[in-house]
C-alpha cells in the first residue's frame, strides 16, 4: 500500500461556528442546546452512502482473509445499517463565511455562534432516568460520542484516512500476534491472538463509521465543515422528532457538560445537573445584513435573559449583497 499524506485532525483548542437563523438563535439560547440530527435526515445523505460504498470497496481491495476478514466485513455491513440510531451535529471552522451566511443564516440576517470545543457535549434527555439499573446501563453504555473533527472532502482525502486506519489495524494485529496482552490499552486486556482479532474486528467499524458520516463532496470544501457523530442504542426516550424535507426525522439535543461530568454520555431530566446545563458559548456574530446598533442591543439583552452574561457580541465583516 502506497503511503498517504497524514490527514488533518481537529485541534481541540480551536472554536467551532454554528450558523443559524433568528428563530434558531432563540431556540438554542432558550433550550441551551444544539441539535444533532439523525443521519437518515441529512441533506447530504447520498454522500454518506457514497462514503460507506467507498469504505466497503477499500476493504475488499485490502481483505485480510480468514475469520478476521469475514468478521470485519460483517461488522462494517452491520454498522452501515439505516436502522441504526446515528446522529450528526454540524458546524464550521470558518467564523465569517459569505456562503454560509447566505445558505444557513437567513441570507445574512442570521447569526454565527462560537463554541468552545474543549468542553464535551452530552445528550440532554427530556425524560427521567430509567428506573431499572439495567435499562440505564444499556442506554448509557451503548452511547458513542466522537470528538469534533473536519468533514472529509472527496475520495482522495477519504483514502488518506483509510490508509492511516488500516496501518493502525495491521500494526495492532502484528502486535497481538507477538504478544496479545499489548495489543490494546491496559483497560482492554486480552490474553490470546484470537481474542485480539475478535476485539479488533468489533471495534474497527466504529472508526469506519466516523469516516463515513464525515464524507462530503469536494465541491463544499470551502465551508470547512466540522462534525460530531453520536450513536445511541437503547435510549429512544432521549430522541425527539421534527419535520424535515425528507419526512419525519429524529434528533437529540446536545449541551455542554460541566467539568466534573465531562465523561457523562446522557444527562437525564430529573437530575440536578440537567437544570444547570449550558452551552460553551463564547461569541455571537451578527450577520452582515443586521443593523449593528439595534441588533447588538437586542442580542445582548437576550443573552443576559438566558444566562449568558459574559458572551461577546461582534458583527460580520463580510459585504454580502
């Protein structure tokens, strides 16, 4: 396999920007949440499907054979199942982009919200904590949250990520063959090569999934989109629904987690933490068509009324016609 350039990764210290309409800003500040929509309701669902198709072709070309190859292929096919509850939150690394003002922020009459990505986002579940400990364990342990990361634009960039991932898989297999106890982190210890292969085949599809749901056409590369993907099983009560251009679509609400709860997955409605959840909002940027004086006054008043007193308000420098 020819070596590929190292793909860029999202730096956790860099903020993200969420473009939204006036109605969207009200909803975000009053609920203290942003939405992660079900993958089946994404505007670019066809691109996600193309990403999965490309991943499956890649695996066929690099088939390791044997039981490991079979289990790996079956695990990837199971992950690429439209019935799976996968949700995607989208933002951008560009704070003042004319195209996104036009497309996502009411033609320049909307807002861009700057969020701190060093703070973890968790699901804010509008339901009580399951009374049965087993149901609660299944809901919370079946949840998988990825960090924010760049969208992947086009086949060439996807293959860079796949080459890197395949090198990691091959290295772990070789390490497991020499000494299976060193194949994984100390908290995931296995004692045989067969157990290591089985574990690796089970874990790998989550990595492929993280690539598939970030795949986009290279024509949108100027947006510099970043995404966070979430997989939820057994926590249907955390999922709400809305009308989308593609019918009824599920979504989950995300909010910032306090420092002492950074590793929580789901925050239930009847807990003390739920009542104090806030988004890690750092700045609100007014769109290029909003009057600066009146717009700034209104947004600052809204921020104070919703508990975001120390958030900066600035304006776009784009000349949007």
